[in-house]
C-alpha cells in the first residue's frame, strides 16, 4: 500500500484533504496529514478513519525527514520558503512532490536531479498559479490546432467576498495568507503591451488598473501581476502583441490601497519601537510631516477612499499589540487580519477571466472565458476548493503513474491539465466561454 503525506493543514487544505480521504479506499493508499497544530484539523471536522494525523513542527528538518521517509508522494501546503527544504529531502528519499506554489529559481535548479531520479515535482498546481495555466492553455492549444494566430492574451484572477457577505467598505475579506495581501504587488510589474515590454513600479501599480466585468457579479478592476513575461515561453506565445496577467479587486479597492502604499504602511525594512500605547493613528503620524494629516498629505478628496481608510482605522486611537519591535507591514497585517476576517457563515468568491484575441481566416476574433465560484462558509471556501482540488486530483494522477513527465514541471501539458479540468467540472469548477467576431 502506498502512502501520501500532506504537510500542512491551513486555510487551503480542506478540500484537498477531504478529496484524498474519500478516495483512499478506492485507490488503496494510506493518507497522513501533518501539521504543527492538531486543532487545524479538528476545526475542519474530518471523521475519516483513513486519515492518520501527526502533530509536528514542520520547520524542523529532522521532523520533515521522518515524515517524508514514510511517503511515496508528498503534498506540501507549507509556506513557499519551506518548499525547497522539503524538495531536497524528497530527492534524498526518492519521493514525488506536489505543491501549489510558484516555481522558484532554487526549485528549478533541482529539475535535472529530479528527472534523473525519475521523480515528478509538480509545482503551480492550485488556483493562481494552476487553474489559470490549465484553462488558458486548453483554449490556446485548441486555437493553435485550428491554425489560429494568437494576438493578445490577458488573464486575471482574484479571491474576493460574495455579495451577500460583503459588509465592509473595501469589499474584501482574507481567504489566504494575509502576508501575501500586504505584500501584493511589491517589486516591478512586467508585461507586454503593443509589442513592447512595459514596467510598472510598486509605487505606481495601484494606479494602473483595468476594468473587468462578470455576468453574475458586475464590474471589477485588476492590477498587473509582478512578472507576466516569465510565462510567455511557457504558453508558446512569443512575438505576441499583448501578454499580461493580473489580480482582481472590487472597484475602488486599488485607489484606497494605493494610499496605504504611499504612506509606507507596507514597509518591511524598518522596525517600530515597542510601545504599550501604540496606535495605528500614531504609526501613520510617523510617516507624515509635522502638523499635517494623511488626507491633506495625499490630497485625498474621494469620499469613498476616505471612508475605506477611516474604517480600516487610520485615525484610530485603539491600542494595538506592539510588545515587540514590529515593521509597519507587521502592524498593518495584524489590523487587516482582524478587519477583513472571514466570519463563520461568510462566503468568499473566486473570479477568473481570460481574454484572448486571435486571427482566424483573416478575421480578428476574441474569446472571453470566465470562472465564477462562491464558497460555502469560512472553512469550505472557494479559495480552498480551487487551490486544493487541482492538487489532490494531480496527486492521484501521480499515484496511478498517469503523469509521465519528470523533473520540476507545471500543469501546462495535456496529460496533466485535461484530466484535472475534466474532474474539476464534476465539482462545479468550470468556465463560461463567449466568442466575439
């Protein structure tokens, strides 16, 4: 009997663990789930006898070695910074590895070794990255097979909140790593527009938004992701007019978040001295000239922006926990974790849209392919479903030796994306597609 070991049982794990547990008897494997907190699993209410739960400090290399040694396949839901250590141990013990995280340069450097050992290290197999790659490439490859020439590719994705649970001025709640929310857009965005490489630095990013529309949910906006250029070769779209990937937010979000960025509240390079009387208003004041408020300093006149910032607490004199020297990013993270918390009955919302322009029979055409998916509650979120299910389905493909590709790979080939997309449809994850001439 083979063994699948899942490392981590955080926000994105519910559907992955549930899917693997429900299929354990049919496919005859043992499932081990390890997490630093057993409560993470107890809160999810799993009752399957097929799950062996192990409490373990997963930052300890020796603990990781013990867990990996028990596995035939390792699924890592740990923070990305830990993936390389897990991968190195998987190489040592000759184990397959799957994650939903981006391929880092350090991970890519392991490709040849993993390939020589005939191991599959499947990365970027969640939502974004993951379903975005698979759904886009299915369309692109079908168009190419008919002789179409791809002219423009735009792809956008976002984790938001369903309308019935939208009860704050930002129209946003956190369903994934809150630190990633704070760090969103840091660095310089790079993409192709009009055959030219374009750059948008962090301090300008949230001013450069694109309007989007979804049939069932209305109008939104998107800002460019950090580096779209790295996927041009992956998608086989060299010499394309436009290639951009972006993140979706509710209209007005970016204008207000830009004020947070401009004030310096996402800075990680400085530490604020521990203070038992620390307030968010006090932190904001540290970034301003003497005797001037942030609205005047940033010339904020939009009443909706004022409302968002005031609701977040930029004027608040509530005492915050700053018993240790924390960065502004640490402090703003603690604020948004509380303010943008997903309540037990709240439903989140996943939106994804591909806009593909192509030339066929000397005519310019456009496909718009959209995914709209609501979650069920705080635990069974659409985010957890769209991150966890592709990874779980891929795990069973590896288990059955249905993925021939070895080394560090992504779900960008038909033997991977076709069966995953087909199975996702059985779980309500499917795209609506329209073609315009």
